[in-house]
C-alpha cells in the first residue's frame, strides 16, 4: 500500500525514444518523484539522489526496508567526485577497467549524499551502467540517480516495461519503455573502503577478473 501522503497515479508508459520523453522524465525527477527506466541488466526505478524526500519516496514505492541502502548510478567515472571522498588511485584504475559495466564500487560517501541513501552508513555504492539512457538521464538531471530494480521489494526484477507496469501501476507517474532488457545477475560489488578490498557480492565481473587489477586474497 502507498503511504497515505503519496498520490495515486495513472502511470504513463512512453517510449524512451519518443520526443520529449527524457525531458518529461527529468521534470518528474526534479519534482521529487520517481521514474522507471531500462538499464544494462533489468528495469530500474530511480530518484534524484541528492533530494532526501525523493529517495524516501523511492523506498515507499518499492516497499524497500529503510535499513537497506540504495546504490547510485552515475553518467561517468568522473561523477564519483561529486558523491565520494578519499577516492584512491586504485578506485580510479578499477573504474577505468570495468566501467561502464556490471561492477559497483563501495567508497566513502561525500556529505552531499543524504543519510537516507546509505541507511545512515559512511559508505555508498556507485556504478556506471552500460546503458546510454541512464547516462543521458543523469546528465540532464545534473545529479546521480538513486536507483534499484523496478519491482516491489523481494519480487522478481523486471526485464520489460510491461512487467514494471504490472508491479508498480499507480505507484509512480512515468515508465520509460526502452524495450526488453538483457536480464542477468545483479552487479558485482567491491568494497574499496577496506584493506584488502573485499568482494561483497559476485555478479557478472568475476573474482579472477578483479584480481588482475585489485589486490585480493582469493
């Protein structure tokens, strides 16, 4: 159920290539609401990462427990400097090798990142996905996207806009339909705030691939 303070929408699903679609998505995000969109793995649902109330809205739409942090999607590696501090040379090397792609890096958060994004923790997970629509959204918005899969918490992640609509109809104003997503596993997560770096979750980037760049104990 939506929070009593949340509006009920007639969810609009439009082609991501339609004239004005990206502009409309940016308007929704700037206004503090959420948008669903395709990524390089599954459909995601995102909010303006630097607006705490927008991120809170994202949690409610997804019914995600507040103790579970939300990762940030970036348009490029340089955007790490906007949301992270103490970025090591190793982090830049790993980003250069694996981004855009299926690797999330856990780094020390900058003060600009709201507590609600990180569940109050000192770190934040960031990724540059291999999907030009996400890059375009972030650049036009001028901010990272706090984003997670476009399903209710605990349900199967959707790979089509129709599946997003079936799960979240009436809970968000806009779905950008970019066609089917390739699916697959969630990103590998590498924590670079500890020594040696730690793999928190294995995904499309293997431990062996990381070990060629990162000093890991395998």
